C-alpha cells in the first residue's frame, strides 16, 4: 500500500529533525513526506535544506492556512493521487523502526479499517498482571495490565465521576479515557477516537469529511472531533505494536490562559458534536468534571513550583466555563 506522511509543524525545527531522522530508518519508508510549515520564521526551512530526506516536499503556508487543522487540510490537498493511506505525526515524536510497517499491516489485517492509530510508549509505566487481578483505587487495570492512575482520575473515582467506557470510547458525559489508557499488549484494539498526532487514515475518507475549521491555531481536541465523526462511518483501530515516543516540546504552544479556555470550550464542542442532546445526568457530570478539574488546577498553585502557570490555566478554564452560559461555540 502506498502511503503519505504529513507533518504539520510550527516553530520546532530541532524536534522535526529528530522525527525525520527516525523516519529515515523505518523498515517501511513513506512514498512521500509532506512538511507543512506554519512557522513565522525560516528556521525549519533552513534545517531541511541542510539535511536531505528521500521523497520529502516542503510547503511554507501563509497566514490564511496557518493552524493545525488548516495545515492538515492543506497537506491533504497536496497528497499524490496514488497514495492510499495518509499518516499524521506530531513534530515532536520519534518513531520505533517498525512504526509504519505495523500501521500498514493493520489495514491489511482489517481491510474494513478507515483509520489506524499508533501507540506512545514513553508516557506511562505498565505492569502485566493476572486476569484475576483486582486493582486498588490508585490503579488503572485493563486487559491484564495495570498502571498507577492519575490523581485526577482517583479523585473522580471517589466522587463517582469516572468513566466506565473502554479506553478509546467516550461515555455520554464525555471525559472518558483516551487511547493512552490502552496497555502495551501488542494487540490491535478497536476504538472510536484516535490521537491526531499518531494517526493514519485511508485517503478516501477525506472525500467525505474534513478536519473542522472551528479548531483554530493549536487545535486542541480537533482529533477527537474528526475521529468521532469518522467512527459513525466505519471502524477505527489502535495497533499497540506501532510504537513511538512523544517528547512534548513547549515551543509553539499557547499560553496557559488560552489553553485553559480551549480545554473547556473545545471540550464542550467535541462533546456536543458526539452527543447533541445529552441527558440531564450527563450534563451534570460534564459540568461537575469541568469545575472539579479547574479547581484541582487551582490547587496546583500550592502543590507545584509552576504556580503562575497553574493559576493562569485555572483562570482560563473558569472563564471558559462561564463563557458557555452566554456564548456557546457555533457548530461548523
């Protein structure tokens, strides 16, 4: 199967180079690589001129096409007609040498698949246990594996606000567990949500749907919106053998106030696209979780050294929540 790699980048030349070096040593190499650069300087262009990569095409977009979703749609429009699969990767990821081989293998094993996601290995420590294992409240268990659960999820458990949906599926009140809660079992799991920075799609799906232009700039949760809509059309999978590392680069990220507002407003948008008419109970839970996580972030002013970041993010989340009363996002 011929496939294209699209990397949308913004002000991260060094991280992008690290990714491309890992692509260079893939057991299955992309038929084309499209770099869609929204940077406001030429540092990315310069670093690519100094380092040559096979099948690579570079595009510097103007202001009208800058932003994650716009850059993705731009990249799709530049993809060759012969390409069957389009892979997207964040510019701060580094691939295991068999990443693309495993992604393409999934489409061959599951010919009905419309999309396949990869698996991030450097963000959690999992332990394999027996199928009879009973986890404590401080642990998350799935399919014979356990890991320490995040403090926010522990708090949600205590308050009856945790999700009982499988990882990669969303409950009616949203705020489920993402595909990052799938264990490193080596299995392929069916899901209804993918992380956009480690995703791939049959090119044909873009004849029907596109990434929403509602998500401007950093584009938080645009991947959830797109894959939720796609899951109504066909099947999505995550292959836990298609492995990579995600090395979060703070360059190009919005300030914490804007980020906090996006968490709430974009989260509301994605929730209501998936569930246009949620029940009263689901509405209560969604709002309760928003407020709970906002005040947890406020508490980080005391518990972490990054007090200013915690405080400004709390303010953004709280203002974003209040704004929903009078100015809800408009659906596109």
